[in-house]
C-alpha cells in the first residue's frame, strides 16, 4: 500500500474510532513496545490512573504539552498516575530515542505505535486507538474506563485535563 493510501486509511480508522472512545467506555488494552522492545500493556497499569499522550517529536503542539505532562507526573505519580507517551509517525527509533532524552520524558512510559515510513509496530493498536490528529490525549481511570479525551494543541487543554485528573485523585 503506498504511503498516501496508508495515511488516508489510518485517518479514516482514527476518525471513526475516536467517536467510539468516549468517556464512560472501557478503554481497549494497548500493547506496544518501549525503547528496549519490552511490551507495555494498559492492563499492566490497572488500578492506576493513566494519561495516554499521542505525540511525535516533529509535532510542535505536541512538544508544547510536554512540560505540562511533567508537572502532572510530578504532582500525581506518587498517588497513582502513570503517563504513557505513544509516539506516532516518528522517523525512526533513533529520532524517537533522542527526543525522549531531549525533552526529559524518560521518567514515564514511552512506547511506539508506528514509524513515518508507514511500518506499523503493532497493527492491532492502530485499530483500537485513535491516533490522528496529533496531539491527542486519553485519560483512563483506575478501573480502565475512559474518563476524558482531548485533541489539538496541548496548551489549550491544560486546564480541562488538570481539573479531571485532580478530580480522579480528589484534589
């Protein structure tokens, strides 16, 4: 499948599935490799509040939100918050790895869904989770239920995310 068709296919899947990933629904179990190839599954984090952040190093609005993620992580991690940063359409493993170091993201979970050349690391993931447009954030509560979803500029969503995350921790 050529790159344009593949991209249109992913956009179609993402837009359709995003309408199904609404608050109150059970989150599908993601299962993706981390930097070392070790598989991380959402089910491994059951009992934790999980903020899933879909991003890419080349995406300026995504990078703008990384400082806020660090603030949330520092404030709520000891209470049970986990962050899973899912890189999407990254050029390659080295670019991804360098970005994690550059933006000090190594304190939370980092996994990859697919690279820009269209090679999916886990095709089931692309079907179960909405990817486009970036950035996209999904908040999952301790019971695995979607508590909130956001898309667009991360800076525009900070107050809403803060309020919902704080509510899950009664703060």
